[in-house]
């Protein structure tokens, strides 16, 4: 279950499955002292820096859109709360 939580959290942070696998492999190989951020952020073999940057930009665009959606939901909830609970 711990691994699944780690994977889910990292996917929510828009890390690729390849990067997560590389980090988990290093961790399971007994490299508890491994630099996790380095493992996650170093491009996978065969991946050019340009393609890694392109993926990152796409992930950041998606995360930005998701954040805007969450913000809109929160604003709608706030407005609904105000209407249903007027000030005393």
C-alpha cells in the first residue's frame, strides 16, 4: 500500500511512470540514501532533454488547468455558502 500511495502522489505531481519506476528501483536496490529528486528529475535513458522538457511543459499546463478548475469549484462553494449562511 505504501508504494501505491507514493506512486499516486508522484503521478498527481505529474511525474512520469518511467521516472517513478526509476526512483522506486533505486530505492528497492537498497539506495535508501539515494537522492530521490535526482532520480525523479533525471531523464530516463534514451530520453533527450528536449523531450523531457516538452513533457514537463505539458504536465505543467495540465496541472495549471487542474488548479484553475479546483479554484473555480472552491469559488462556487464559497458563493453557495454565503447564500445559505448569511452573516449574523
